[in-house]
C-alpha cells in the first residue's frame, strides 16, 4: 500500500520526537481535517437524496422484489440519489450479533458524527455480495477506524461511528462495483484507497509502511 500523504508540514508538527514515536495529533489538527472533509460532504448531505433509488434506474427487483436486473445502469445518476444518513445506523460490532441484521448484496457506508462541528462525515464506502460476512475478520478500513478512534480519544474529542447498509444493491458484481465507485467519486470518503492521498489521511492501517 502506498505511503499516506502528510497532513501537516514538518515545520508545524515534528513527525518523530526524540523517543522515536510519532507525536499524537492535536485537537485543532484533527478538527481542521474533519472540517475540510465536512466542507465537501456537507452540501451533499444537505442536497437531498434518499435511502432508495428511482425505479426507472433499476428494475423493480432492486426495490425489494426477486430477480434483480443485471444490466449496467447510470451509476453516477444512481449514486447521486443515495443519501447514506437516511439509512439505518448500526454499531460497527453488528457482526458479533447472534443473527446478522442484513444479508446478501449491499453497499455499506461508515459514518461519524462530529459534535464540535455539528457535522456528519462519510469515512468509507464499500460493496459486498454477502452483507452478513464482509465486515468479519480482517478489513483495511477497520485499521483506519481504530487509528482514527485512538486519535480522537488522545485529543479528547468524541465521535459517533456507525455503519449503514443499502440492501437494494445490484446482485451482479459489475454494476454493484460501478455504483460503489460512483459514490466514492461523489463523496470522496477518506478511508477508501482511491481518496486517501487527496485528504492526506493522517491515520495509517497496521500494515502501512
């Protein structure tokens, strides 16, 4: 995995103190990072959208009926209609429940609420053919979320992390991934590999160099 971009120039934040360990991010630095993300995503959250898509974009099967349509659709147009905040929020530990609350193909969204900024942040967008299984075990986003949560705690900032599933996603892999990529391009979530350099994500996964 490529090395993450630096959030702060070395003139403002020493990367390594004499003891050899990286310095924790300060509260104002984390808030600056969150504010930049909120400046991009806030208008998208406020711009409407819903927790479902118009039937004209997908076959009726994608609205909860069997036999979903497999042909590609206009992913950009479809992605513009989805508002992750209108999906039910769940704990990131949902996969430990005796019975998974969702199954089958899905798009999923990891979000945080920043009380200081009164802003919601979309941190990650993913897709899966098995919603009950994808979040179990190793997942790169989990490492970023752990580092992010640790940074917030050290800076004495709070957050409200959650995961949300859209279960009307296409069953076929190709259109589902096309929709995922359209959503990533629209929202620019910082923990997706496609956008980490843009936001100079200061949180690294455990296997990052």
